[in-house]
C-alpha cells in the first residue's frame, strides 16, 4: 500500500469538488432518488445545503459548516443547516489505505463523520452490502473517536462492530490523520499512524470485497449521540485539508 492512486489536496488554489456530489435536504433517498426516511435514517436535525455558508474553501482546506439557521420547505421546518458530500459514481475503491486529514468540531449534539458506502449494492440494500465508518465523533466527547463496521443480511440481523479510542493528548479539534487500512483479510483503523483497532474479515459473512465510495458530512443531532444540541457550539466547522488513497 505504498503507491498513491488518488488524492484530494484541498489546500491548493485550484482545489475543486469535481469528484464529489453535494447532497441537499434531510431525506435518505433510494437509488432512484425517492425519499426512504427523514433525518437521513438517523433522526438528524439539519438540512444539508450547497450554500457557501455551509460548504467552502479557505486556507485550511474544505470546510463543512453546521449553522443555526431556520429553513422551511414543503411544510417542514429545520433549525440547522450543514453540508454532506460523497464520491458516488466518481470515485470508489476496494482495498488500500485511505488517509483523511481533518480537524473536527466539538460541542454537544455535533456529529462529524468520514465513512464509506458500497458503490454497487452487490449483496442487497443496507446493511447487507455493508458500511465502513472510518471516523465518527461525538462532539461532547472531544478526546474520543470511533470506527465501525455495519453489515448483516437485513435490518433484523444487522451487525455493528464498533471500536473506540481515547486520544492520549489533545482533542479532535486539531488536524489529525484518520486512516483505514483495508485488505482481503482485515480492516485496521488508525489515528496519526497509531492503529487502535483491527477486525478480521470473513468471506461469505462480511461483504467488504466490493468497491466503496467516500462520504464526508457534519450532522446536528441524531440517534448516534441522542442528546440535546448545544446551540452555543454553533457554527461548528469540520475542515478537511487532504485525502490520499494508497494501494
């Protein structure tokens, strides 16, 4: 895993989002664009937008900004806006080392995530084809990070393999390298080069032998950390300075 095969350098003057889809709204959609569930399936409270106040470049990289902002659409009201983007149909991979350098916001009810979903649902709809969470954080726990696998034949039999790590110094609100090492036999989760979790993959049981695409998002509220949102922590910014895939 030493050959660089894909890079997103968000510090360059010429940085763009050509490899990304910017998602809009509050609904989880099926492959045909039809709403399946509100709150992106997680009871998230934000409305994702493509507005420059929610998604923008600066000297530190690409910023996803969650804000206290009222929006009413089709009779539905939202108190927050934020950003979500992914590389579906533009970039996906199977096996390699993916490194994302990011600085994450703190604050109760703030939920940043760097994760992967299957480009083609070869084994069926979620969770059958899997989900790989490279990094999730609960903003009220600024020294803790999480990595997770989701799989299983259906909702009733879904399996969640979650690993957590307590940062030894500093917080998530500093630039760190969050990485996933993925091969046919195992997954490894790393922060700043330190491997804090490893999970064996089993052919026929775990569906992680197909290409996955990358997602970045900053949620407000939701079931992942089911607590009241601390509005004083808004606006909250998740900054990504670069992404590298090695194979």
